[in-house]
C-alpha cells in the first residue's frame, strides 16, 4: 500500500474568528480521505499556544470533537515552546492546510512561519495574504487597475476623524468596519452620522485601522477562483446571497445562524454579467498575487442603466465548512467537498515549498 500523504490541519487562532476556524477545520478533517491522507490536527489556542493532536478518524467530526483531538496539557508550555514543538510536526508534513480566518492566520503571519519551515501549504503566500486581509490595501491595488470598489475613507488612529467632505462623498447608508477583520465581526451599518462614534469604538475593538465605506446597492454575488495543480485557474458558478427582509444585511448572525440567509447557486444572472464577473475574479486573483483559492465578493449596482460589478472584499481562506459559500459553489458544478480538498492539496504540493532566495 503506498504511503499516505501527511496533512497537517492548522486551525483555531488568536483572534475573534477562532470559533469559525474550528468549524471549518472540523469539516476538513471529517472529509479528508483516510485511505489517501494521514491527518495531524494542530490547534492554535486563543492565547496563542500551538497544540499538536492526533487523528481520531473521519466519523462525525465537529468542532468539539476536534478540540478533543487536540487536548491542552495540564501544564501549558510557553507559547514559544509550544510553537517549537509544533514546528517539528509541521516539518514532517507533506502539506499544511492553514484553515485559519482573520489576524494571526489569514494575514500572512502563519504563512511566513510555514515558509521558514520549508513545507508546502494551501493558499496564498505572505504578501498576497497580508494585502488581501487588509481591505484598504486590497481596494488600493484593485482601484489602480480600474476594478470598481466602494468609495471609502481610512481612519488609522483613535485621533483620526472623518471629515465633513468624506461624509458627503461616502453618503448614507455607510458601513464602519475593521480594515483587517473578517466574518463581519466589528462591522456596523450607519443610517445616521450620529452613530459614527459608537461604530468606530466597536470596530476598534478588533483593529486600530478602520474603514468607513459607502453602502453599495444591488445584488450581492460571490465567485470562487480555484487554482489547479498545473496552474490553470477555474471560476465557480456565481452564488447570490439573499438575506431575509427583516434581518437587513449579511452580518455575523446572518452568516453563521440558520434561517437568516438563502444561498442561490447558480445565481440567476445574465450570461454576459456572469462572464464579466468571472473575468474580474481572475484578474483580482492575479493582481493580488494569490495562490490556490480565493473567494471574491461582489455587489452589482446599476449606473446609468448598466450593471457595474463592484468588488466588496476578498477572502484568501474563505469559510470551508461543507455548507460554506466556497464549497457550495463548486458542488454546483459537480465538485464534491472531498474532491475539492484533493485539488487544494494537490495544488499546494505541486507548487511546493517557497524556494530560498540566493544572494
């Protein structure tokens, strides 16, 4: 029997999206084919400790079971000691799946550790991860290439204030969000500028850098980009997000609690618009320097009677529960969840570890 591929599933993280990461990782661990893969779960706790676990098999893995597979010792070593032990396990891996969302995981931090360890890993590299995680930087890169993004303003410190000119330019309704956050944590919708101070306080609980952004009217559409082992890029069918009328917008509750949102895939779009979205999604992937996978979130406002696809944000490690948007989109074209994981692993291994730069 051929040797199984050793896959480290890295999850958890020291941020507000810890629970979301655990849910994604539980789906990944459950659906990895044990005939092909030896699975090693490693959990990063909310305190930043790295806990190397053992695989209990694929049956009915949920986030509680995954935590049980990565039990914390009675006496925790220091964070540095725990990281050193985890690096030993990572070095023995054929590939690492960083199923991490948010700061200290999706922002290039962990990717730099994996590159130093010299192991292949799923997804984008350090620079692409850091740029894509920061909504301000993402918008700057895309806008220089003529890709429409929502108007906004950045407040970098607690002393920064939104000018009257910016308020007029952005208009209402508007959204206040952490520039380097995800899962709609810390995001507030403004219908009155009097709400701004409280919204800034909420956003700054997650990030010192805050983005105030115009609300973009129109349908909300997601598209997935998937890189194959030979380097070709595929785009998924479009998925439309329909939030129930009494809920308002696609916040944390709408994303992760049943009954608030319908996901329609494929979205009912004019084929011309679908082709345009696919072309823009690939352009976004390339302009940001991404690898492996990307979810691009669009709004479809109408300007002078024409639909103008506008990029809301991107996710280099999108939600990866079996029911999350990214797997849903690929399932719509017959790529089941286990096969999707196979592609992500094969692509990461084909890319290999980042080569050393010789002086």
